[in-house]
């Protein structure tokens, strides 16, 4: 298990500060993240199965960026590993990282839902 937090609370506080009167901005950003990320995970899985390195890398990069914005540290790390790995080695070697990424997303989703 990673020593990184599931969610970096400083990132959440930074997002809250962008709309200090209420949590509407944070809720909107989290909502988009929770809706979009499963689609990116499906793209990742589909491109992995097809051996499409460019699409795989793009999906991993997208997940890395959005998770970083929300402070989903473990998910960001998992996506970054997949993204960087796709540039260096066969996609077949990265297969174990996909379930790890899915587990990190599930943990981030649960934590974000608890926080907002």
C-alpha cells in the first residue's frame, strides 16, 4: 500500500478557496472527475487490449492530470506509472497497473464522496 494519501487535503482546500462562499465549485469539479474518469479508464483498457500505445498514453495522461488537480495522489501515481511505462516498454508489461489504477480510483471516489 502506498504511503501517499488517497486525497491530498491541501488540494481540496485550494479548490474550496476558489469559491469560498460555498462548495459549489468543488462539487462541480468532483462531479466532472467522477463522471469522466471511468470513461478514461475504459479508454485505457480498450487501448491496452488493442495495443494502441498512443491512446493508452493519452488516457493515462488525462487521468494523471485530473487526479492531480483534485489531489487524488495514489490515482495520480498509478496513472503516471502507466503513462511513463507506455513510452518505455510493451503495453503487455503494464497490464498489472490497470487493476491498481481502478482500485486507486475506487478509493479516491469513496474519499471524495465522503469529503463533499
